[in-house]
C-alpha cells in the first residue's frame, strides 16, 4: 500500500454498472467524488489478469471506510467497483492511519 497525493483528476465509470451498484449496494459511482484519496491506502489487485492494472483503495467517505477498485486512465481513474469496506479492511485502514498519526 502507498500514499496518494491529493490532486484533482477525472472520475469516469460505466453508467449502467453504477446503477447496478446503487441497486445492490446503495452506492452509485458518483459518490467516489467524496472519497478521501489523500489519506487512503492503495494496493495493486494482482489476484488475476484482468487485462488492465487494477488498484484497490481503502479510505473514508461519509465518515466510514469504503473500498474502491479502479484503473488509471489518462487524466484520472475509471471506477470498477465501490462498496463499504469489510471488517478486516476497516482494521487495516485504521491501523495504518493510527501509525501515521504517531
């Protein structure tokens, strides 16, 4: 995992996939604009060959840890998935941010 500088960038996504995510998880991809990338944790998702490099970010959005999967595009990111982080991911995020505050 590595830090991500706080810069402005474009956020793109598939509208149909965003609607499906909103129906299934209550989270449309437009909400990614409120994700705190500046203090998020990042890791490359290399569990399998997706045909493109994918990154998973754990960070705060609306006061709760969320997980975003995305790929880099010119000038920004393309969102692949968005969900509330599971207990293990929340713990990992909290441990990392606590270590940075010391």
